[in-house]
């Protein structure tokens, strides 16, 4: 204890001396903390001044101006050591800088970043280091590419596999109206907007046809398809789905029908459920459900209603002597018995609709095809198929209309012959028709024809047999045989040996389902007798797509198939009551 402390202790005592000593040590700690804080403040201030500039420079200046490639930078090691020569004036100097009273020169540690326009080009990426990169090569000897080229090829590969995401696509107001009007306007609290005959479905028909006018060509090596949420995920069926169809004017409205006696209407959405939730839209919402308690549904199709100009009704048939028509606008089902008193058939379960929507063709008994007006549901007559041994026709099993609706092709129940009839020449004054077909040919390699389908453009005619063989014929050549005289009289029927353009035999059970793409680029065919028995055939190259379906694709037994009007969606109804929904990325979702 020195003399000063001893004197203080004698005058004031030990407690006062200890308190004074503690106060001095506390002031020393505060001073040391202030020096450290001031040093850190100087470093942070220097960094802020370099990156963002002074207060005057930052007023009204966007942040992008300070983050360009010409900005200066400070090395991290130089920022850690603050200049000690400034001493106590560093704080005042910093305050002067932020107040704008004096300009502060840049320290010597700040250096300008060298600018180079070819920074990305000067770096190269090897395509041989990893096996995944080899698929990006355009030729075999290409081993190294620039960084920018590598990035561009990765983008092209992503678009080829997954398409352009919605968040990355830029749409103007016109494109957004064309692509999104139907998807948004169909959603309502009650679903009445979707079922209105003068609503958005009818208004979007013209835009849907315009969007699907130009389509890219498909390549047989890979079908650009991906699976979406099931179309009927909101209300799955409890039995087999015998019919799944899209509305002719909109790809976002479809129905499912089956043995559970229920017709369900759905609004389809392409976006994921997470994106739709915040918009207040449900994914694949079930708009309406109708139960027909006295009839399991075997066949259902969109037809013209009482208005005649708009497809606003669904026709449903089963193993009954009557059938139903459900009006979408009025939301009312009508039981139709017009054929019950005129025909002796036990049921009218199989029928098809003409492409122009004017006629309905039912397969009847006594080797006859029954024709009914699609609007009035009145009986028009029948096409009697000749039953002689040379005609090859017995009970009609499948019927298909030509694209113009003026000709039908019929295949018998126990025969491999296909007969063509011109509807303009069939009817006489009494309403009955002649039994002579315009042309007839034997389906090559077929004992019994089980499926028949004319392509939408009329270029192909597909036939399927009970042995799993699919034959593709030239539809125009077949129609050339079924010609008529200028006077309107039919030409003598000719039986020729027609050779198919292609024959596919990769299935071993009978063919039951056909579905053509709207532009005739591909054909989907399936069999109900075997699990996952389905294929997609590329018509231009005469080859089957190898990438889909795979052994892991959960198709099960496919009973019905349908492409959307624009070809962007494929819906499959199986024996488990699920409507599988797939998206073809090279087609517009219309």
C-alpha cells in the first residue's frame, strides 16, 4: 500500500477506499470495450462506404447501381485491421463522412475489380468427368465446352424432359386469356358455370381449336408424358369405369361413368395442389354427381342436346331397353324409350356418335345397325348387314363413323370382315336400306374383329382382333373403293384384299379400346383381359413408343381411354374405379 492509498484509508476508512478502487477498474473495462466497439464500427463503416457509397451518393440511387460488376471491393484480411493512426479522430471523421461535410478518400486497401466481358467464356467444363454429362455432347469427340455453353445445354435438357414450368413462362394478357380462361371460369361454388350451354365452355371452343392448330411432331424414341393427379381423385368410383370422356370444346371438363350407376363431372387442373390452394381452387374438383339407380352404365358420350348447336348433354346406355340423356345446363336426366316400342333388342348398351354430332349408331340384333337422330332422339332407320356366307357379317359388334359422318364401317361379331356403307345411299322411301355394302375387305390375320376406329382426320382406319393384333389401314384408300356414281346410285360392292400399312402384335389378348391423337400422330390401344396391357403406337415411324408404359406404370385393366380436344391430356379408366390422368408436354393443355 503506497502513501496516497494509506492517507485515503486513514481519512475515509477501508470501505470508501475499496469502492473508489472498484470504480476505477470498472471505468477501465468500459474504456477497453469502447475501443473495441469503435474499431469494429470503423471496419463496418468502411465496408458500407465502399459498397453503398456515401449518404449523398445513396440518395435516390438504386441498389443495382452499387452492385454492378464495376464496384470496388475490399479484401477481408485488410478490413480486419483498422488504421490505428487516426486515434480519437476516427469517430469524428466517420461522423463527418456520414453527414456529408467532407469527402473521404478511398483507403489504399481498396482496389478496383478487373472487368472482363469473357469471364464465363474463359472457364471450361469437362464432359467426361461424370457419366451424366456425356448425354450433353453433340458429337462423340466433344470433351470440353465453355461454361456458358454447358449452362445452355443443361437448360435445353431440362426443357426436353420436364417442359417449361409455369413460373418460368412469360405470358402476355392475350396468351393468359387463351390458356387460362377455361381453367379459372369453370370453377364456381355450385358448378353451374361449367354446365351452362352459353358459358365459358362454349366460348372457349374457338380458342381451343386455334391453339391446337399447330402441333410439334412426335418422335418415336420417347413419348413426352408425365402423370398428374387422378382425374377423379376427389370422388373415385367404387367399380369399373367404362367411360371417360373430355368435353369436345374444353380439356378441363370431363366425366366418368361406370358400373356404380353414377355419372361424375370434374374440372381438371394442371397446376400442383400447393399452387392451387392459395388461389382458392381445388385440384380436379368434382362439379356434379348423378346416380341412375336402375341402370349400370356401359357406354356414355357427349352429344348435342335440345339446343342442337352446343354439346351440352351426356347420353348414357346400359343393358336396358331404354337409355338416359342428362342435360348439363338444366341438370336433369331424361329417360328415353323411343326404341323400346320400335325394336326388339334386349339392350342398347353399345353405340357411337358421329363426328358432326348429328347421328347415333347402335349395334342391334338381326344384323342391323340402328340409326337415331342425336338431337331429337327419333328413330331414323337401320343399316341391314348382309348375312350371306360371302359377306362375312353376322351380329354387328363394332361401328365407327368416318370423319365427315357420311360413311360407317361395321365389323361382325363372329367374322373378320369389315364392311363400309354410305349413309346417303342407304335409305329408301320406306325408311329401310339396301343390304349391299359399297366395299368390303377381310381384316388380315383376324378371325374376329373386336375393335374398330377411324382416325380424326380420316387418314387411318385401325382394327383390333381377339388375338391382340392391331392393323392400321390407309383410310383414304378404303374410302376410294367405296365410291358412288354421279347419279347417286351405289356401285356394285367389291371385295378386295386390303393390305395394312402396319401390323402390331405386341399384345396377346383381344383389343377393346382405341384412342387417336387429334392430329393422327399416335394411337393408344389397350385390352381389358390382361393387367397393364396397353401401348402407344407412333403412326409416322410405324413403331411403338418404348418409354411408356413401363412395367411400373399402374394402369391395371384399362376399360376406356380418351384424348383431350387439343391432345394435351390422356385419361384412362380402369377396373379399380380410377381415372388416370396424364399430360403430353408437347401439346397445349386445351
